[in-house]
C-alpha cells in the first residue's frame, strides 16, 4: 500500500533519479541544465528546515515513487503565511494505479494547516499531463486564480 512520509536527508540519493526523470519528462524544465549538486543540496536543506515540507510517496516495498516540496513564506501584504510549491511529481507508472498523488497532496494540505498557513499556492507548469493535473488539484479543493506567464530570456 502506498504511503507518504517526511523525506530524510539520506533519501537524497534515491530521490535524485526521480528528479532526473521529472526533469526529462517536463517540456518546461527540460531546456534548463540539470544539476545533481543543486538537487542534492535542496533536498538536504528542505529535509532539515521547519519552513519546508519535503515529502515522499513510497510504494509497497518502500521505494520512493513521488516527491512533494513546498515552502512556507510570509505573505506580501500581510502577517499571514502562505505555502508555495516547488515540486510535486509522481512516477508515471504510479499515477493511475496508486494513491500516491492523492496522499502526497493531502499530506501537504495537512502540513500547511498545521503551520497555520492561510493558503497553498499550487502551480501546474511542467507541461506534464496538465489536462489531468488541473482537475486533480481542483478535486483536492484548489481553485484556479489567474495564469502563469513565462518569458524565456536565454
């Protein structure tokens, strides 16, 4: 049965191939060079910081099959805090046949509520299955609030 747990610093080596697969799958991220050292440093930092939500979804054998990275930040016009996504990805073979995505999203919502955040800002920008990702997040209670515009400079 799929389960979700906090990521640990020692998980970084197992997460790295998943990050590479995510990068390779994403038309939005693929043009940027992949950096093993950046991913490893980010995972290490996120697993140690109370302002970061670093979660992994694991399959029946305990292998990591999904990752969620979110961070807590002060709101621009308020003393309230908000949560922003950096990464939410589940391995393609797990997307239809397991509850990994649902369990990851539910755990992020719980973490954000426990942190006292007023909202979660969830992007869908990877170019991977947007027609499935948007209804999935809507089903988890997220509402569309505008557009993300990207201007490539190099």
